[in-house]
C-alpha cells in the first residue's frame, strides 16, 4: 500500500525517521532563514514572546521532554523565566500565573486532547498561546494565536524521534531570535552550530552497528534499565527511557545522576543495565562518579560521552557539538539503542501495544 512505498527500503518508519533527522535540521535552518540568511521569526510571535514576563510550556510525552530542553534555551538565551508542565496535570496543579504569561504548546500532531484542554482553559482566562507543531492546520495550531511549524515531514512511527529533535531546534531558534530582538547576543552562531549538530547526527546514523551492538549487549534479556545524566543530559535521559519503554517494553527510568542515591539505587542488582550520558563539561566528573557508585553495586554500565570528555572504556563517543545543543545529538544513540532493543526482542517497533500516535481523549 501507499505507506509501504513511503517507507522505501526501510524495515520500519522509526528507523527511517531517525535517519531523516539531519535533513530535518537542515530544512528547519532554511525555513527559518530570511532573505539575508539570518534566522528570523514572525514579528507578531517575537512581540508575544518578548511581552511575556514568564513562559509556560505545556505538552505531553516526548513533546514534554523537548519542552524541558526548550526551557533551558528560553532562560539562558532569551532570559525569560520558563516553566514546563505536563498537560494532563496542569489544570489540577495550576501554577500561580504571572502577570503577563505566554503559553507555548508543543505537540507533534497538534491534536493531543490533554494539551488542547489546557489551551481552551487558558484562552478562557484571556492568555496568549503559541503552538509548535508538525501539522499545519491542526487543532492546536488553529486555536492558538500563533504557530511555529516543525518542518519534520510526516512522522508515522508511534515513537516520536524526528519531531523531538525538530522541536528542540525550533525552540533554540525561537529563543535566539527573541533574545536578539531585545538586544541579547548569543555567544555562538546558531546556524553554524545547528549545521554541526546535523552532521554529527549523520555520523551516528551512519554508525548503526555500534548501537545494535550496545542494544544486544545490554538490553536483549533485561527486565529493566536505568538512564542517568545531569544538567542537559538529565532531560535527554528522560526521553531515552521513554523511548525504550514505548517500543521494547523494558521498564526504564531516566534519573538525575545525583538523585539515584536517594532511593532508586536500591533497585540496582548484579547486571542491571545503567546507561549514562555525559556531554556537559561541568558535570562530567560527577556523572562518572555516579557510574562508579552503581558499578560498585553490580550495575552493568554503559557510558555515552561527547568528544572532548571521553575516557577509555566509554561505550560510545558522540561527535562534539555546542553543549547547549547537545540534546539534538545525544538523543540519537538512545533512539537507535531503543530501536534495536525492540527489534532484538521481537516487538512491533512502529506500532507498540497500548499506544496511539496521537491521543485525542483526555
Ligand atoms: C502520544 C504519543 C507520544 C507523544 C504524545 C504527545 O502519547 O504516543 O509519542 O509524545 O502523544 O503527542 P503530541 O502529538 O502532542 O506531540
């Protein structure tokens, strides 16, 4: 059928979509460049962002995890205080809103009912909303005041991959352009760094055997697995764990490296897989310390580090990219590891049990 043609020579949409990520990065750069080659965003959106005294990001699932990274950009680059909320909890645990809030809804499909419920609610309160979505004309796009498109192309696999990295890239651009509009200069050239990230993604998608091997070694038979990271890497390990859970049914958790010892370390037994990500210089030593703690309790540890921070014995070294943009790159090994783990365990990669691509009930 038509969907088979679109999949081309790929065995699964998920693998195809993982491989498309470098291309998506390049498309996003193009889509957000003006005639003079500078990154640009519609004035009305910049005004809305810079008029806000606080941003509230609302999303579900993988899009929520992209929001966690987006908060770092909005605070560090655009200097706007930002909170990130799981949509389904927002209405019950509604934060005390600031005077001039802006809501950013992140949704691949633009149809998620939990997010829409919040949108309806905050519109009722008279607050402005911006939707980041992959689907032009989707409900969340139509009902918000503003839309930024992800340009990722249709994402078919239930487990989201290219939409996550597209969301992060668009949030980086939004923060950079909004910051610039109010006179804040970035310490690096975002177009150039996004290009470097795209190349790094490509180097890893060309290196699939390495991740198939890690999946085979660490995840073929285990019941559970832990991912640990600090700072930016903490956001990525939460997404890594979700991806693994979704498609391989391995019980997985993403933990802040420093928090593990406050309870969860009790679960570490002989052979429990613990995957650590280390891309941030300021936490490299401390996350490696956490790896030693769990290894001493029998964990089977795997370190994925970034070039420049690597040590002998690391399982994989990802190419060096700007530290702030590292999630774009460090997530790729975890996507591929989840993919191969699911494959080795004979799971239905593109259509995992109990899940839907977009959930239109609350
Ligand atoms: C569903 C999907 C997830 C996705 C979430 C949010 O639960 O299975 O993969 O992350 O919805 O979807 P959205 O389209 O709003 O990003």
